[in-house]
C-alpha cells in the first residue's frame, strides 16, 4: 500500500491519469485483503481466548441456511449448487458453526475445478458422535498437503486464489473446541470431502 500510494502521488503530480487509476485500484485491493486478514486473525484469536462453554444447542440446518444466504453472491457468480441432507442439532455456539461451514463452503467455491462448483453437506451418526461431511467437485488436494492446510497461513496456491490462510485453521479450532476433530479426503481433479466429528447432544451434555 505504501509503494502504490507513492506511485499515486507521483502519477497525480505528473498528470498520468491511467497510472493513477491503476495505483488506486491496487491500494483498494490491498486494503480489502488487510481487512479480511485482520478479521480472520481476530476470529482465530477469539477462539483461542474464549473461556466460555460451548453448551448451547445449535441446529445445523439453520446454520447452513444462514451460510448459503451469506455466500449468495459468490454462489450465484460461480453458478454453484449447495445442498444438504437433514442435519442434527449439536452442542456449541451458532456463530462459530457459521464460521466453520462458511469457510468450508467458500473454499469449495474458490478452489473449483472446470465444472460449476457443487457442494453437498451431510451427517451420519457414528456411535457417540455425528460425522459431518462437506463434499465438493473441486480441484482436489495432494496427499502431502492434507494436514498442512489446517495450519495458520498455509495456502497451496499463493495469490492465485484469494484468501488469508486462516480459514481452515479456524475450522480446526472450532471443531476442537466442540470436542471433535477434522480431516480431509481428496483426489486430484475429482474434489475433496472435509469431515469433522462433534459429540451427539446427549454425549455432550454428559
């Protein structure tokens, strides 16, 4: 931002309108990236510092509906389809589950393949936990990166795809705070499925 601000000053003084407009464009884009980075950093820090319990019941169907509404512009722009089966109620905090699903769905849209993105969300009861799956038809993830992507600032495609490197780290933290774990299964060119577990309500209560 500092560099392009100087370019803007120089271009304005010398009457080079096209250069000035380009500098303004880069400054605005850099500002938006910084805002997103600070927002994600705050969300991640908040999760680490939050000492409250995660015991309120959360309807995941309602969460997914809110996420789809939040991402409406991106879904329409990319001609994406986001569907879900009937999902359970779990213990946690609605705001954190919105962050979790929104990051996963948004990633599925951003890391799309050649076809229009499809995202399907489902849940299966396995013993004392629910195993939730978010499956897409995107570009897929190489096996050696499937653990690394959950670390802070780890991004596989650099600046080719927008992002801050916090999204999946936030997802992992939310799931861990709820007593579960998260992982991904993927095949290059055929998409990815992110799984996470969360205790069933009676187990969380006990």
